[in-house]
């Protein structure tokens, strides 16, 4: 895949709403854009922890162990379901912020997008420029999703602040639906 096509494919996949993007948007809602930026290294580290081994050896291992794909998909579905339940349970007013670096890391680690990126999009020569492009896009898209969340919550005098519980509940419903879809796809055909 040429670099231009890779750029657009990665961008389209990374921009798609999913569990990690939802968490970053919620973090932006909870603590503002700048306050959510510290979560980006967790996302990048998790994506690289999954995609690099897949690029280097996944194409050989997965066909030999076909049971791994449904197991990984089921684990991702269960984690997303746990996140949906946690998001649904709104914190009490004045409670500590809920979104953590560990949640972002685990969610990204189990994100099905990483499989597509590691097995389909990133393989090819030269590898280093492809990985650097991917890393830059992850950082940019994560910052964008945090900004979307921050804008949705508005400033202290913005009526959108009253919408924060609705945003969290909407995110929980989205993650729950995504979890069900992942579980269905993990079932044998």
C-alpha cells in the first residue's frame, strides 16, 4: 500500500468512533482538552504494543492458531462492556474523574482496530516511515477526540455542562452496543 493510501486508510480507521475515542472524548468532557492530553501516551503505547508484534509476526501466527482471533475479539467485547457499565454509573457531583490512563491503555490494547492496523495496513516496506506516520496520526486523532469532548462540555458558564451526564450515558450506550457486536462476531459461524 502506498503512503498516501496508507495515510487515508489509517486516518479513516482512527477517526471512526470506537471505545478508545469514546474514552478520550469523555476525558475531554471531564477535565477539558489540556487535561485529557496526558492520556495520549497510553493510547499510543497500547497501539504500538499490539500492532508492531502483529506486523512482525502476526501474519504467520494467526493462520496457525485460528482460535486466537475469536478469543481476542471476545476479550475486547467483555472489556468494552465493562467500560460501558462504568460509564453508565455516573459519578456523584464533585466526585473524582473516572477516566484513567490504565483504562485508555487496556481499551486500546483490546481495540479491534489494532488488529486491522497491525495485520492489514502497516505491513510493508519500508516499515519505519509507516510506523511513524501511524504514531503521528494516533496522537493527532486522540487530541481531536479529546477536543470534541471538551467542546461538548463547554465552559463553566455554558449550558452544555448540564449535558455531561447525557454525554456519559450516550457513550455508555455506544460502548455497550459495540460490545454486543464484538461478542456476536466472536461466536463461531
